[in-house]
C-alpha cells in the first residue's frame, strides 16, 4: 500500500508541470463516472460505483455517488452457546428444554449499498489530474455468517442446569444501517476531450461493518 501512495504522489509531482485546463465558474462542468474494482478487508470482495461530479472552484469538485460492494471478513473463532427449544405438540402439550453446543465462525460476508457525498481536491488539471478526496455517506447492508464444526448435544430442563461454559448468548452482529467516512487518492488521465481514465485508492471507515480498502478503475465522461 505504501508503494501505491508513492506512485500516486510521483504522478502528482509530474503533473504539476502540465498545462491547466479548468472551468471558470461553479457548476459549469458535469461528469459521470463508472468505476469497479477490488474491496479488501481481510478477504477480497468487489465494488462498483456510479458517481456524478461537478466543479465548485477550479480545484474543488463536489461528488455524489452510489454503488454496490461485497466485503468479506475472515474470522475463525469458536462460539460455545445454548439453544432454548419451545414448542406445543398436537396434544397442546408444551415442550421446553435446552441443548448446548459449539460452532466456528469462519467468515462474515456483507452486501453493501453505499450512498456518499464528498469533495475532491485537484492538485492540478491537465493531461494527468491527480486528486485527493473525502466522502461521508450511509451504508445499507445485509450479511451472512459462514460457520463450520457445528455440534449440538445434551438436553437440560432449565437454564440453571446448562453447564457454565455454554451459558453464553451467541454474539450478535449489528444489523442497523451504518455511516461511512472515506479518504482517497487518485488521478485521472485524459483519453480524449470527453473521456477520462480514473484510477484511485480509497480507505473506508464503516460503522457496524469491517473497514475496507478499495482499488478502483473506471471511466469519466
């Protein structure tokens, strides 16, 4: 990751000698971007992004974006817990007992739909246009847990009879929507008067989720 930052900053230095070609007034330019890439936490996922960009000044752009990401976190911990089983049979008799067991949590897999608003600062504007960006937004997400070594045994009439080792509620994963804060570095390269190649690295802090690192590449038009 350090080498990526060094490369981007090298591009910044080179591009400072390029000729500037910036709009003269706010909201005088609008671009639509389509990006895709890899989303790293402890396991790789994928990410796609659609964003609109307009200029506030000659060096600062306003961005609005939405996308879809998969974030996969490797775990590997074991949970000792119990199950409380209650049901009423066909004779209207209530059955009520406890079993105990354990399982290993291998992965947590998130499906995320982020919506973000941000600012992009252009270090220069020419053939290469390196930039830094900051974004804040909201994550809508669902998740699933991948488990293995699932074992259940024993039967106890009351909770007090359950062995102390297994008197634990299974850990809950927050299922509320979460906010996100992102910091990034990147550059665009002018392919033609209306097409630009966009390459960026983004670090995302995601409340209630695992943080992630994105490498994205795409096109602006």
